C-alpha cells in the first residue's frame, strides 16, 4: 500500500508540473531600445516569420555641436553666463561654446556675464587662458560684471577685451588656499605644496599685472592681505574699463 501511495503522489506531482508547462508554440520577443535618430526614415526593420523575432537597427550620424545651456545667440552676438563657484564644468562649457561658435558660425562677438565669488583656482586660470586663446583667434570678448567678482573670478574678468561693471559690484583678491584631507605629510610633501602655491600665485598675479595699471609688487601686496575693493577703485586701477 505504501509503495502504491508514493507512486500515486509522484505521478500526481508530474501531472501538476506538466500542466504548468506551455503546450502551444513558443514565442520570443527582443527588447527594443529606442534611440533618437537624426532621420527617422533611416530605421531598418527585419522580421523572421518562423519565431516572430523582430530586429531593429538604425544609423545615427555624428551629431552637430550645440551651445551649452548657459549660452545663447541673439542676432550676430553670443551671450555666455558664468556665475556661482567656478569649477571644471565652467571650463568645459566655455570650451564647448567657443568651439561651436568658431566652427559652426561667423559670430565672433561674445558677451560674458560674470557674477562669481571665485572657486577653484585652476578653473579660474583655465577660463582666463581660454578667453585669451579665443582673442588670438579673432574673438572679441566683452565682460559684464555684476554682484561680486572675487578670487579666481578676477583673472577671468581681467583678460577680456572690454570690462564693464555694474555700479555696486564688489571685487576681492586673496591668496589661494589648499584644501587637504586629514593625514600624514612629509617635509618633501610640504615643499612640493609650496612650489605648487608659488606657481599658482605667479600665474594669478601675472594675469592681473598684464591687464591693469598696477604693477606686480602692488598686486602681491593686495593679494597677500585679502583686499576687498569697490568698482570705482577697480576703475582707477585699470581692472574695469567702464561702470555701466
């Protein structure tokens, strides 16, 4: 009796398992990922009748460059905004926009709106370098300052062809600071960091000396003690060309 009961149970399980299995013809469908095509007519569709499998493919040509979200074109001029803390993102956007203007348009007049407390020293110097490079290629960069132009943003403003500032704009220069994660440092580490800071200071002061009336010694003095100054003072020192 026990053997018959076990066999019946096994046979019953087999029937249940088989009942859960599909009895009709199998179908397989491929998941299709939609890609934005430049020309929807280039989409190619092929179908195999035996298993209803659909394969889709398309040719996407190399996309044309576009201005970043912080820039736009109006008539025959371009307008670029730089604000908040400076970072590598600002450097990337400006490089992108200058490439688009140079290769895709005849526009060479760029209005740069700046309202920035500074930020990454390397990004500020990189932005200034890009503006100077653009000027050598025939671009005319006009800066419009408002709010605050401080720290790493000062050389960005200084190297433009024309520098306009709104009344009440505040400027500031100070020594660069090095942020470090807590940890151990050797004497050679400290010496290397001093070399880095000296190079940064030399480049920073160099941009200001070359584009204002003050000499290197005066800018070094102002930078060392952290100096805040008004737009009128900036005009006297040759950092601002006109108060708007």
